[in-house]
């Protein structure tokens, strides 16, 4: 058994999922072969998720939900919700207690879903992809969130996972996850790493102390309203102006054109990362424009509209370093993370402000977050050794593994995890690099052979031994695109323990039938490589209560190592000495209006002695998983004070169970409708085939009719739709 856990990077625009496959971290692909899964859900008779949902974005703009992460845990009257409401094509409405809901219609029936439920569809889809790829069941995961997510938003992500029947081992900050993966992939030890994470909807900056298998956050900051989606919006303003000038068409007057333009601008944004100018075709004939209109945008035009946002992000970096006394000379490198980090202007402006800063390379900015999340997940479940090799045989890019008799989804090849030996650590520490910081091992570079025998118990030595063991192990493979093929030419690649680059596939292995080869016995069980990885998270935001009307008095400061607990004492109001009411806020502003309200402290029947005002002792605590709790007592009497968490945004247990039941009822309704459609299709086909005399096809239809009659309540919607699709395409 491998570690049956997942690392999930749930992003605003795209999501990804990592798992351990044959001892190696793999990123799961969708049906189209993409590892970056669009965080999009389209609700129709049958919901679509990912690329399938993105395909219907133009056709069903009101039913296609995207960027939902930006409003999770927010109240309807929040400024960010009102701003996004005017940009999105789908409807955002106000539910009970000021909760945010999306509203749409399916078969003339109104549907209203909370953001958590929409997110659960994405999480469930990611889990399904992982299960289809491996044939294993996954019920546990570490899910990443922006570092500046408050307690309410983190709880909402847990609720979403609960809808998806997924146990959350930990909610992990995205920059921390990225730093863990990057340091492992690039062999960074004994250094400080600055993570610049420009995601789809948020921007985060974190500074970490990285030692051998130890990751300690020393500073974090960010902007929850800055990300790649905002760059796309800025680019759309340029595109709208060009179309209005050239074609006299205002895209804002046509929802379908707006969606087409947004998709086009997403592609333009990516293109401009590598070219100075791009031209893309846009058919405007249906909007009384040119059929072959070409939208031309230069990189300079794009940079002009996003420069202010980039400048703001770099100012956040400078303020974070200044606040926590981190000088640029103590930072060994900066890691650019997120799809938007490919924008050349970001790199250019960073080097203008920090000319001596080294930008790290050798990793995929879009994958490191889910990789780091998986390392965290494997660490959390590693109470004992797991039966996985440290250095396995990787899966070749052109082939797909089979597990049992079922074809599985291809998992792309990645460099092996590098766990430095003790000898290498000593040598790095004694290097002559500036400030005592060990240099990063470059791609293809091999470490020198130790002068003394390595420790047989060190991870490096174990990895070397296993690397030799797996070279002779054949890999059962099949063609990815031809599941019926039984004579494919398998290819086996090996990874050297000292070289992160995979070796060339061997051509000397004879052809085998993957359906006939029995499963290979696993290699000897080594200690799990992530069992000794220590990750020390911190509090991302200040926590406090409202005082003097509009200010927040901080009880727990941001960037405190977890777990943490702090206590402060407050005097009851002189006008109402027998009661106290104060609100709990989370955020990095002195003004409560700019922070998130996450709770409420209510104290009643406070004892009053000789008109002396009582004092209330308030304790805030955050555990290692980032879960917040509060308590309060009356000083002197130890009388407990009632604490009420602000549940106007969070869904209660009863609401969650009600939503689950309603979802099951909807699924049953769709199942019954699908059965009726299938019966109708069978009857129509029977009539057609009886007259045509095609006995072979008639036998197929009869078999499907008998199958439908025999399955009863055991049939699933997927099986019904598969059968219906087959009949329609006979």
C-alpha cells in the first residue's frame, strides 16, 4: 500500500492534485492530459467539472461557475463580493444571514448553492481523477489556501471537503507548500527562501528558514484582492476598447461575447509571456462585426495596465521584509509561484528593486504547491514506515500504467525527490559561499563523492541503494490512447540518485502483454523519506477584538509559531458593568472595517461588587492545524463567559446535512430522468431495427434492455449515461 493521501492545490482559476505513485510524487492529469484543472463547474442535467465545464462556459454562461474561491467565507455585503458580482456572468444572490449563494436554473427549476458546495464538486472531481489514475481509494488530503485566508475561509474549505467526503488532514498555506517542494527539488538547505506567490485570485509573500528537512515560516503577508484574474480583467479592458474602436461593438452588452473575450484574453496573457505581440482571431459576425477580426495586443500594452498591480505586490514584499527585519543579503533566492509568475514584468520589476536577488529555477511554478501539500500529507500519516521506495521507477511520458485489468490515467514524469545525505550536508555547511549559505545544485550537476563512507542509515544512502535495486524492475505499461492494445512496446526509465534528470528509456526490453503480466512484488520497505520533514506554520493574520468603536486590539499577532495561545484582560463598560459584548476580528489592519469579523464574545450577569467594574480575561488559541478557539472568564470569580462564534457565514451541521440530503434527492431525480430517456431510446431503436433487419445491432439493443431491467436500484448515473451514449451512436 502506498500513502493513500492527496496533496490538493485548490486554486482560483486552476487546481491540481498530487499523489505518491510507486514512491514518486506524480501530478494527476485530466481526460485531456492537463495537470492544471480549471476550477470551473457547469450545472446542467449532468454537471461538468474542469475542462468539460470550461467548454460550456460560452453556451451556458449563467450555469457555469468560476473563480468561486474569491467569495468563499465572505458576506454578501462585502465589497469584494459586490465588485465581482458585476464582473461575473453567473448570478450571485444573498442567502439567509447574509450568506453568498450562486443562482441558476436547470430544466426551469431554480437552484441555489453555497460556494462550499460548488467547491466540493471540484474537490470530488480531483479525487476521482486520482482514483481513476491509480485504482486506489483516497479519503484524506492536505488542501492549500492563500496565506491570508482568515479562520472563517479556512473553515469553509473544510466544509467543502466534508461535502466531498474528504477528510482534511491540514489546511496548509500555499507559499509554505511551495517552499517545501522547491527546496526538495532544488536541494536548498541552510538558507532563507522568499516565496512570491501570484495566484489566480490572491497574492502571498512568505519568507522561510530552510534547514535539512525543516521549514520554518518567519514572515508572511499578502493581498487577498490581487491575482492573475485581475490581470485578465485589465487585459479585457484593453481588448474591449480595441473592439469598440475597430468594430463599434461593446462587448459588455453581450454576455456571450464577454465570455469569449475573457477566454481569448486568458490565452493572450499566456502568449505574451513569451512573445512581444500576439494576434488572435475573434468571430464577430454574430454581433454585426467582421467574421475574421484579429485582436492584436502587444506586451507593452499589457504591461501598462498591470504595472500598478505588480508595483503594489513588490511594495508588499518590501514592507514584509522591513517589518520583520529581513535584509535582502540574508535571502538566498526568491521562488516565483503561480501561473501568473510567468509574466516577464514580475521578474523584471523584482530585479529592478532587488538587483542582487537570485531567482530560483528548476521547478514548475504551477505544480509546486500541490507537491508541497503532498509532502505535508505524507509527513502527517508517517507514524511508522510506509511500504514505498524512496527512488522508484518513473512512468514514461508516452505510456500509461495499468493497475489490475483497468487502464489508468497517465501521470507525468517528474524528477526524483532529492534527500541529501549527512555527508553532503556537512560539505554544504562548510562551503565558502557568502553568508554561510549552501549553493543550489544546478540541473545536471552531480555531487562529489564523499571522502568518508556514508552513514548506512542516511536517506541519501538508502536512496542510492534503492536506485540500484529498481533498475532491473520492468514496468507494466499500455498505450494511453488505445486501451485495447496488448502488444505495446513498454519503456522503462531509471533515475540516478545523484542526478535529477531521468535516464533515457531502455530499448532492450522485449514486448510484453500488460494484461497478462502479474503485478510486481514491491521492493523492500524502507523508512518513509518524509517521516522526518518538519513544517512549522505560523499565524497568517492578526487576531483581536474591537475597542473604542473602530479599532482592533491585537491579542495574537501574525507570524506567531503554531500552536499559540495568548490572554488579555479587559475592564467591563462603566455604563453596563454587568455585561460585555465584543467582536472578534482577524486581519492586518488597525481598523476593524478592513478586517474580517469571525466571532462574538457575549458575557452576561457579570458579578458587580460595590460598583467596581469586573475584569474579563479573554484567551485566544490556534492549534497546529490552524483552528481558532476562544474562551473568557471573569477575573477573581472564574465565572465562565459565553463565547459565540459568528455563524452568519459558516454553515451549521444541520444545514450541511440538509444540503447533502437535497443533493441526493437531486441525483435521484436525474437518475430517474436518465432511466426514462434510456427506455425511450431503446424502444425507438427497437422499432427502427426490426424494420431494417440488422440483427447484430438489434441483439446489442436487446442486451442493453435486459441489462436495464436487471440492474434495478444498483445502477449509477454514469452507467446510464454511458449506455445512452452508446445507443445513440450505434
